[in-house]
C-alpha cells in the first residue's frame, strides 16, 4: 500500500491552526495570526508545565519552523512577539523538567548503561502486544503521528551545530531515517502507510486537535532542544535514548500490529526500526556521544539531562495511556472516528 502523506490537502498550505485550549494557547494563536502584540501573560508562571494549554501553545510556535499553518504567513516563524512568548513557555517547561528529575550528574556511561537495561515490559508496547485492542493501537498511532509524520526532522536542526565525526554520525542516522535517499522508505512514509492500514487520517497534523499534553510534551522537547544551539547536548542525549531503547519496543509493536489485524506491509514501520536502531545504537554510543564528549566534555551533564528527560516524558505518556484505558476511556481528548 502506498499513501500520500498529505493526501487531500496541498502541501504548500500546511495544516489548519489548532483551536486554543486556554489563555496561553489563545495568546499564541493571536500572535501567530498577528492580531495583537506580545504582553507577558501572568498565566505563564502559574500554568501547569505539563498541561494542555502550555504544550499546545509551544507546539503551535514550533510548527512555524516545520510545515507552518494554512493561512499563516511564513514570516511569522521569526516574529519577535511569537518568540517572546515561546521563550517564556520554554523556561517554564524546562524548569519543571529539572525539578522533576532533580540533580543531574555527568556520568554519561552510567546513563547509557541504564538505557541498555530498559526492556519496556510494563509499557504500552508490551500491553498492546499481549492484550491491547485494535482501537487502543489506533489511539497510539494517532498520538505518535505528532512525531512520526515528521520523524527525524527535530534532530536535523542539530546538524549545523556539530562538527567532525559527531556530525557525520548523526548524519548517518538521519540518512537512514529519511530512507537512505528513497522517498518510499522514509520512516515518515512508512508510518503513514501503517496509519492507513488502520483506517487513520495520514495528513500531517491531522490529530493535533485531540492529542493531549503528554504526547505534545515529548515532541516539544525534541523541537526545543533542536532549535537551540545551547541544547545540542540534550538533543543528542534524547536521540541516543530513542535509538538505544527502540528495538525491544519495536519488536512488541510488530506483534501488536499482527494480533490486531495488520498485514506484513503494515508491520514495516516497526520492523524497520528493529533492524535499523540496533545499528544506530552503536553509532550513537561510539561515533556521536563518544566523539562529542571527546571534543566538548563540558556537555556531559546536558547529554545526561537529555537522556533522563526523554525517559521521563516517555514514562508520563505510557502512564497516561494505560491509566486512561484502565478507566475505560479514550486516551485522546476526543475518541477517534470508528
């Protein structure tokens, strides 16, 4: 099966600007549409740093650096009012992450060793592989579409901030994520085909209106780190965490796709990750992280922070999904169409 990532909508137009979920996202919405100037909302300092309002506001600001939105000028990407609010939201989010994680050491080897022990037995992938329903799998795919339909794009921002063997290592990983130069094998394309096999809308950003904060926070963290040179160490820590822990989870997702009615083509996205990420694990540990710290040892704590923050946000998403299903409700803000 071959699907078009933006079927039914011109790629040049971008997705619609999502509806606000509170005062912060409402103010960001108005700034993006150039309807008002920036004023520091008092709500930033008291907002839930992991809540829907803050993360929808951040997500909409970051999307100006990706596909943009229908009816929004490309010039808004660097609008100073948008950037001012985005900066305030980023500080609130990063401060909360640091508070949750506590002191972060500089022992990158220990942090990576912990990743190698992660088996995901109690996570969402294991649940879906054992006894998840087709509808629960569809919900997970809708959540994950926020990242996988632009897979590798947040991490691509870091390339100009690197040099030498570190840059070459990241570029090698990214090249695989983009299908090795073949559009049909791009991971975003494979994910769109998986979505289509489960009767989901494959258009970029189609589910942003119903995806809640835990998933938005995950993709926002990638964008935040990718768009700031000062966060390059954290971005590489996040990428290492994903690549190292991906194979066991991807194997379980292959099993989940099979037991809920997916065919061999539908399995392709996760099957590809089982193989590719085993190789990427070695590249990230040796060529990327090793060379980065050889040249810039002062970034060690940032790398550890990226690893631990990625793990925290992934755990929060798993907890949200599993607790929602245990309570007999959808994990999305509104149920998917049947």
